[in-house]
């Protein structure tokens, strides 16, 4: 798997089909960055690099969303 | 700064953008009598945004704020992968936009269309370039330099205790009014509409399902669950049509008063439940819808190329006697447009999560300034949607119920009284085509916007039979946002209240103490619930009475933010650049103080709350009933409401003045001190992140939002 933080190249050489595929890959990457789906991969990579035990995805996602119970200002929305 | 080589292609492109923008403005300003296309508004906006992002935002970043890519940002220094982590600037742009965008820019421009399309267009575009986007960007920068401190903390540390406390109280009070007005918009959109109530009610089980899916089935798979939720949402809208024609229709036909009770209970329950149950899934859904609808509407305008049906400047702008909201062009057009041009609330977001995620200081213009341009583009779209529908229908939908009377005939006559024309039959046909019983007095902006969106989209996709679907799609989209905001806002209000009460009763500081959560949540819900009730029962029309208060308070908050920014610029020895935030501050102060003054002291009972109070109190003492009140009870309601709203207007203005004066004192002290004072800024640390190849120190060609 690619590093979760790095975007796939949005442009490049190749046929029209290859270009569409790269474009779709970029959109998928962007959406998953935006909605936080990459957070676990990013965390797991860090934890592994630091030699710490890695939480399961379930455990990690639970902690991530429950943090907002403690401080609702995170991820706040506006008018 | 890098030396830029002369590039003829780039020069030609920017010249073309400038010519396009200038040409569009000329068409808008010089049009007299003939019909002009709404596309000119969009072109003027996009052209102006591109120029502003490329030149003004960059000027502020490099000359005024002096962003420095060699300096490590808090995201780099504290990188913990949770709160702080360096984020791709395009992703952070999306994050920040999703956080600042809400229902405000959709509603305000619709109401302001009463004054014609020109005042709204000018203020949305010029206002965002010189005030709104500047505020967002400068607050973001100062907060980033202070490790992501909130506006209130910055005020306390840099301005002093009094200013800090005044800012805190103002933020809380303004939030209550905001929640009440947003909820009022939803109530007005859903009242007596079984289709709307059913589809919005269905969002609760849909969110619960999504929440459980993410919690127990496939944790973290947000994209697939959002697609699933979206499909169910569309099914709920389609199902609403069926329900409204079935025997269940009566069960879903709710009066405004019943809806208030439902919303208050919903607000309480939703905000004490864990975030994963309702709030998080709704957040995913509403972000999904938000971006989708903005793109859809922009495409719709491009394909449908609708003509504007409204005059550039109406008589209501000159005389200040409009039925939608009272008051003259200055200051009330600027107040009403609210979030699309300048929004004080954004300063809370700009000093929240975003500054902790900035990778490089040079990303600040794209994220702070660019996101706000995008928000303004949403407001332009809303203005277009309101300006392409028949003006007769516009006034029949937006004047208060008391003025329009009980029948289609009386509404048609009232509209004729405003100088426009619509037959009772047309009113009936329009209502039927969008699948509603009536469109008369559907105030609040949301239904009007929904009609505008439905007209544009059914024109663009050549699908007349889809009008009612698009209408309810638009209502769903607005209501979804607002209900998410009500839930999130109640939580933030509760958090602030817990902290404040915690200073007296320490137990409340414990954020996990259930009774504390329940008591403070109930207090917040009842506070906005009170104003919501006032808005629904006021014989003079809740939107007419409360919307100006909301608009004023939002811009008073902007005054505080701009004053704090100006004081910080002066404190850091940049007096010669203080006009960058000082000029919009002066303008916003002139607008809000004039508006507050008129709301408190004006002798015209349509504008001044206390003049209104005196008029109705006098009549009440004599035992007479003044229209649109229907009974002595109505009269007493008006007297109480105008006392409360008038007092609040005065209190908001005074709190703002306290903060502005505290900032002025600090600025004067800095000048006397030889031009600067020590700042409470985080220390300089050399950055180890190399500049990205495509991100030259000047931010390269950061395509601004407006172009989408």
C-alpha cells in the first residue's frame, strides 16, 4: 500500500484510459483524505515506525470518534 | 522572495481574467430595462475572486503577515498524528471549507434579494475580498503562530482580561441567537409539509444505521457508508412524495408550534448522545450533500443560463419599506447577507482545528482566503437562485403571514400592494408543481432558495416533472446542514457553559459528569428554544424580527475578530499595514453600530424595537388591537418580544464596543511604546520539511475555489 499521506500523481503521460484511471485514483485519494478514512493507515504507519504496539482499526476508530464527546469543539461546524 | 521572470503567457492569462471580470461588472452595472443573464453575476464573481486570490491574498501573506516557509508550523513541531499533523494544502482547503460552510450564505442573500440583485452582488463579492476573506486568513495566521489558540484565548493573552471575558460572553450569546434563527428557518421550511417532515425525519434512522455500520460492522469505512447514506437519503426524498399522498400524510403534517417542540427535544437528545450515534454520520452526510449541491447548482446555472427577473435596485432599497425585512439599504442589506461576505463565526473555526494542520506558512492564503472565496461563491449561487424566480412569487413567499392574510386571494392582493403581480391561480400552480399545499408566507429563505434551485435544475436537465423532487432535495439539503449545526452548536454551547459554571461549582469542569452534561445541555437548548418559540409565535413574523438580530450579531463578532487582528498587527510593529484589517473593521463597525443604533433608538416602529414596543404598549393600554396582531394576547406577545430583542441588540453592541476599545487601548500603548509591544507568540523553530517541488515559496498557481 502507498504511504497514506502521499497523493497519486494527477497528471502524467500515457493513453486517455491511463489518464482517466489516474484521475479517478486522485479523486479517491482526495475524498479519503478529506473524510478521514486514511487516518488509521497514517496512525498505524507512525506507530510501527516508532516500534509501539498498533491498535486494531476498530479500537482506533472508536477512540477517534469518542474524543469528540470530550471536546465538541473539534470538527466544529459553522453557520 | 524569489525573483519572477517575465512570462508573457501568464501575463496574457491574467489580463484576460481581468478583462472578463471588468466586462461582467459593466454589464451588471449598466443594464437598464433589458433582461440580463445570471451568468454575468457568476462571471463577475469568478473573475474578481481569481484576481483577489492571486494578487491581494498574496500581498497580505508576503507584505503584511510576512509568512516564512523556513519557520516550522505547529503541525510540524507537535506532529502527533492526531491534533497536529502537516496536511496537504488541497486537503486542508477542503476541510476548512467544509467547516466554515453552512446554511448562512444560502439564506441571507435570498432575503437580501428584496433590494435587487446589485447591492447583494456587490457586497458579496467586494465584501469577501476586502473583509470576509481577510478576516478568515489573518485570524488563521495569528492562531497558527500561537500553536492554534482560540480567538478567546488570544484576546485574553494579547488584549487583556476584560476584553477576553466580553468576547467569551458575546460568543455564547451570539451562538444562541444563531441556533434559534437557523432552527426557525427549518421550522418555516417544514411546517405543514408532510413530504418535507417525512424525508427529514428519515435522516434520523439513516444516521443511526450509518453510525452502527461504522461502529460495529466496518469501522472507519467512511466513503462507502456515505454513499450508502446518500442512496437512502434519495430514497427518503422519493418516499416523501408517496407519504404525502397516502393516509400517513396527516401524521406528518405538523404545525410550526409542534415542530418547535420536536426540534427542542431533538436538540437535547442528539447533543447528549455519544458523537458516533448521530452527529458523526450526519456530518459525513451533510458534507457530502454540501459539496455535491454546490457543484450541481453551478453546473445548473451554466446549462440553464437563466435570466434575472429582479431589478438591479428595487424601490425597497431606496425607501427601506420592504416586507421581507425592514430598514434601508445601509446598513440592513449588509447585515442581512451575513455569512457570504463577512462572517464573525469563521474566526472561531480559523482559530480551531485548521491552524494545527497547516504544513507550511505559505499555505495560509489558499486555505484561509481561498475557502472563504468559495463560501462567497455559494452565496452568489443562492442570490442567483433567488433572482431568477418570479418577483410576485418571491414576495408571496417571503412577506410575513400577518401581512399576506389567510387566502391565496389576500396574498395576491398584498403582493399587488407591494407593486408586483401574481394571480391566486399561479400561486396554486406553483405550490402544486413543487408538491406543497401552499407557498404563501414560507419565510426564512430556505423554501425560496429551494424553488430557485428547482427552477434552475429542472431547466438545466429539461425535466419539468422533476420540480417537486428538486424542491424537496434542496429543502433536505438545507435542513440536514441546519440540524447538524443545531446538534454541534448545542454541544459547543454546553462545553462553554460547563467551563464557566465550573469556575464557581468545580464539579461542572468534569466533562464526563452526566448530570452536568444534562443540566448544561438543557440550559442551552431552552435558551435557543425560547427564541425559536418567539420567532414562531411573533405576529410580526419571526424572520422579519430575528434575522436582523442574527446578522448584526454575526458581524459584531467579526468586528471583535478584526479588532483583535488589527491590535496584533500594531503590537507587532506593523502600524503601516494596520489598514488591511483596520479598514474592514471601520466599515463593519459603521454597519453594525448604525444597525444597532436604529434597532434600539429609531422612532420608526418598523425598524426600532423600542419604538415598536411603545406603539403596541400604548394601544394595549387603550385596549385596542393593532394589525397584524389579532388579539390582546398577540399585542402582549409583541410587547414582550420587542423588549427582549431590543435589549439584546443593545447588549451585543456594548460587548463589542468593550472589546474594540480594549484593542484600541493596546494599540495606542504599542505606538507610545515606540511602535511595538512584546507578543505572546510561539518561538521560532527552523523547519525541516523541504518545500514541495510544486509549491514555490509564493504558493505557485493555487487555483482558487471560485473556478470550480
